[in-house]
């Protein structure tokens, strides 16, 4: 079986595909990961075969365009700017990537002849390419299904690309959806869902030396990679450090090399680590403070850790909502981020109580879901049946 995985050039969207892609390779199948040229080096760093299709799109500028205007009262107050044309600007961003990739992805699929195409939910060129070459498409979520609300508009949004490649009718959600989130964390769905155990992969990188015992609670602070690129003022790690380091905790701050200058001088006792995948750090931690990105949230829950999140992008809001619904953490709006409030929430979340119990329950649920190796058999079945 040949499995073509695809995502647009956003590293965290690639990372969620890696465990299943490697499971397919381990089962003896051929795998190829396709994205825009910007992501090719990162694909190869995962050890997977990669292919570049289409042209690069300035994703950061597109995100900035649909998030920042809302602060001037032009949006809905939830990080979504006004609609331009068809659909919200977030959808326009996904369509810009689809337009960039689809011709090259179809050409690649015709040349490589996959048996199935696996696409992350915002890589909308994926189902178009699968339909163009007559093979089934399978979605793989990277967190809460935030595209569910857009399901009705997808056929119309993709119509021009579909007509260009003579696809006929197809379901933009694919024939089924692989879902690495625990069932109780997911929004209600009405499609064929394949639950899969979440295996943390937060990027390639060596495992650091084990952290020495702290003798007090250890709190990990991490802010992903997007926010600092979008607007350094939204990178709230310095404010968190200033507030929380006064508590009897050890602060472990995980940043990229590019983010490190934004921290400035840090207080004594604050441990800063650079370019270390956060999944390597969390087994030694007791709490995570972050931005609400899917990878950070699911990796923390995998380790049974409660979270304190400060969401600033629409997808962060979606994951924060599920975090509140399940009781595994707390959420602060940006205007609620004061030193006193941060300290109060950290103290409350570090105590043994309902948040820690909820996080532990979700961790247990995640570990009981089928491993990626078991999902390979479902892909084999999908490939045999075809598009029906």
C-alpha cells in the first residue's frame, strides 16, 4: 500500500501526522509526505520521505490578517476578523494554501499513484487530489475538530479546484476521520471516526538529560511557535515568569532559539531550555502554562497534567473550551492576566483536586485508544474498498 500524507507548511500540523506515517512504514507500506517547499527540510528531519508541491504562502501574514484586526473592533471579539468574500478569513487562509498546493499535489498523486491520501483537516488540497486520482481520502485531526462548523461551506469553497481537476462529487471530510483526541475531549461528531492513541511528537530533537528532582512543584511554561511570530506583544511568557517565579515552584521555560531574546534577563532559579520538544520535558512537570495550541494541550493531557491556558487564536479558543468542559484546566482571557490572578490559578491547579483528577482521567482514556499501528489496518481496509 502507498500512503500519501499531506499538510500545508505548518510544523505542528506535520507533527501530528508523523506517528501514523511511521506506523505505516513499520508495517511495510510506502509513505510520502507532501507539502509546500518551506516545510520540506522539517519533513526530512522526521525521517520520512518528503516531496515539495506548489509554492510557499506567507501563513504568518495571513494569520495576522484575520486575528489582529479584531482588536480594533473590526471582528467578533473572538479572534475572527470580518468576512471578505466567501467565508471567514481563516477559511480564506486555508483556501490560499489549497490553491497553492492543489495542482502540484494532483500531479504528484498521478505520478506516485497512492492507494489512499491522509490529510490534516485544514489541508484542503488533500481531498481534492484524492478525488482527482480516484482514491479514498482520510482526514487526520490534530485536536478538537474545529472544521466541523465549516463542513457545509467546504463543497462550495472547493468547487473551483474540483472542477479544474474533474473530480466529480466527493466529501471534503474524506471517507473517515482519524482522531487522536480522547473521545470526551472531542466535540460531538456525525461521521465515521477512528479514535487513535495520541503519541506525542513535538518536533525532532534529542532527549535532554533527566531533570533533577526539584523538591517542589515544577511548572512548564511554553508558548508554541506561532504567537511570537505573529506579534511579540502577544508572547506572554515574560509576564508569566515575573508573576509565578515568586511562588514556591520551579519554573521550566521551553522556548525556541528565536524566542529566547524576548525573555530578556530571567530571575534566578528559572530554568530555560531551548529547542527541546516539549514532550521530553513534561514527564517531570506538575502543571503546564501555555497558549492553548493542540500539541501542547494534548501532550500535557497525555501525561495527566492540568493546564492554565491563555488563548489568543481561534483554534486556541476551541481547545480551551474543551479544556473547561472536561475540567482539566483553567482559561484566562488576555485582559485577566494579572500577576495576582496568575499566582492564584497556579496555586489552585497545583493542588490535588478536580482539575488534576480530570487530567488523569483523560490521560487514561487516551492511552486506552488504539495505537497508530492498529489504525494501519483501517487504512488498508479503506484502500481495498476504494472510494466505493
